[in-house]
C-alpha cells in the first residue's frame, strides 16, 4: 500500500480527466474499431479482462515487491537465468538485474556525476514546467527541472553516462532483454522494413538525480510509446488484434516484434514521445532506493498483458449512471458514441489514475521495486504502467540517482534514429532528436564534457552508430550503408 502522500499524488486525475474534446474523428475511430473486430468480441474481451483483473489485483497486492523478478547479471552472462525467472519476467513485464555494474564502481560514478553537475551548475537551466517553454535556451547547456529543486536532468553524453551506457555488462543485459522478444527476422529474403535483430543500439536519454528528503512532483502513473496512437495507427492495432478481436485476450503475445516494430507510436505527434521501439525502458542506479514507499523508486502495475488489455478496451465502456462506482464489467455500458479515450491525449503518454482506470485498483496494486543498490538496473516492457514515488525520505543522506538506459533492438526505424542521434552529438553535442523537439541545446561547452571520444569499446561504438555493425545480413548491410560504414 502506498503512503498517504504518494497515494493522494498518484490519485490525482490526469489533466482534464477524460474530457479532452478529441472531436468526432475519435468517435469515428471507436466505431471503426468496433466494426473491424466485432462488437461481440470486444464485449467478450472486456468481460474476460475485468473478471481476470479481480484475481490478478489480489495476487499483486499480496506479492508486493516480490512481484519483481530479480536476476543476477552473472546469470545473464552465463546463460543460467531459470525458466521460472523468465516466466515471471514475461508475465509481469518487469525485471531487476542485480550487479550490472560492480557496486563500488557505481558508487564512484555517483560521486563523479555529482561533481560534474556541481561544476556545471552555472550552465543548467531553467524555469521548466510541463509544457511551458524555456527562455534563453540557446544560452544554456543543460536543462534541469523543476527550477527550485531540480531532479530531472536533460544531459545525454556526460562522461558518467558514457561509462555506464557503454559498459560491456550493460550492453550484454540489453542484448538479453531484446532477446526476450520473439519474431526477429533478418534473413536476406526479408525486407529491411520487416527485419529486426536483437543487436543492442544505444538510445541516449537523461537522468534522474533526487536529493534526499521531501516531496517532489515526479511522474504519475502512465504508459509510454504513445497513447491515442495505440488505437489510431493500423499497425499498432494489429499488434493488439487479439485484445480487440480474438475472443480470448490471453492469446495476445506482448513479446512479438512482428507488428510492434513498425507501429507508429507518434501518429499524433507531441513532445513526450520516444520515436524508437524500446524493447524495455529502464534505468541503471548509482545509489540506493526502493524497498518500500517514500524511497523515491519506481512503481509499476506488474502484469503486462492484462494491464494493456484493460487500457485498450476501457474507452469502449462506461459505468452505468446509476451505479458509477461499480467494477462489475457486466453492468458497464457501451461507450461508442463519444470521443472519450480516458487518460489519452494527443501527443502525450497514456495517463492513468484510479478514476480513469478503476479496475486496475492502482491504489493497492502499484508495486515499488525491491531495494535497489548501486549498480543494479531496472527494466520494464513499454506497455507497463509505471510511476515514480513522489517521496524520498532521508535515504541515509544519499541521493536517488538513476541513468535512463533502455534496451533498443536493431530495426529500420531505430537505426535511422541512431544515425540522427549520432550526427547530433557529433555536432556540438546537440540534444538527441526526440528531446530536441521540446528544447534544443548543446552540451559541448560543459566543463568535463568530451562527447563520445571516450567511448572506447567497439560494441558501444557500434551501438552508437560510430563503428561498423558486425552482422552480414541484408539488415546489417543496409544499416552500415545508412551509417556510412559500407
Ligand atoms: Fe515513463
């Protein structure tokens, strides 16, 4: 159970609840989906999901942090992750990997990172709140927010980030995670568009550095990789076709890349969306956190298939007017004549709260990580509901610091992005493309910044598009051609 403060924060309804007037386009979209998959299938699936959630929520609330599968990095390296662990990862969509970095090295990296931020504090801006634009961004080199007590740092290629991102263990872990997905094909007979390989690419993201003590408005429950896009994009919908139309939601395979790699996650573009396919989102920790609430850690709804199935079916039903609090799926009524997609907004992540998505019972099912130690990493499937604990107690005087490092396989879309990201970074340390849509800045002038010149191991250079990729297939040949390594 979350602390009172965390709970009341997470329980806030998303902006505008589900009242954003999306317009008739979205009423038509609902009608089209119902026509495509059949009313009886959508209704049957809704009943199945709302029924299964009762038991699943009880199981999750009972298990608490034990719902997080934990794997030692050494077992990944040795190929000895057990069948039970793999099953738990695939069911929940989450994983804690212990000791990706040696603990002492991670602690040293935290000290180095803190020194870097301190040395550059004169170059960190700025007033940044939600969608308000920063002023004078060209005069500054790093964005951090909120201004009064920053915890989110948009710095991408600091020496510490380079070290962790390019660490051989980190890349091995990413390869393992990419390989949990199936359906990769990169034979010479398949087209580049449909090809994919679990070969890991390095997506540069920022970091979270929270000082101990107090509350900070952090990240409320949401799912990334688009919101309305999941319904609106034909290919994305295809990935989910068994949730809409099979008559058995449990036949949906969240781990099949076939359509997911081509889904348009930013069909309705905005500044919050990552345009790459992340097999897992994730972070690597340089400090202690988690192990309970008020510890500044991540919390998730640890059931990937049922969670996303419910979110996708939710817009088609509404509670009866005379019994608005009931969770009985049978008595919810069709909502096929409004453009309401609860918690979904153009160009943003999918937002969730107990009021928009009551059947997930988030107040008792959001599950924080077990205690995380320096060098551990946490990953979650891109369909998993997640939030950040708004409270961090004194944490033994230590900050809660994580570097966002996801697992990104080689696909056509991802590789094109990596090329753009590489070209940006080589141009004065320009903000990577997904983040430049919001604000563009340049890291080159920061004290101690040396771009990617310190990325020494060849696998990391390949992951960043700096060196020729090692495969022979048409996909790798195409990739090397795009990257200029032919
Ligand atoms: Fe997120």
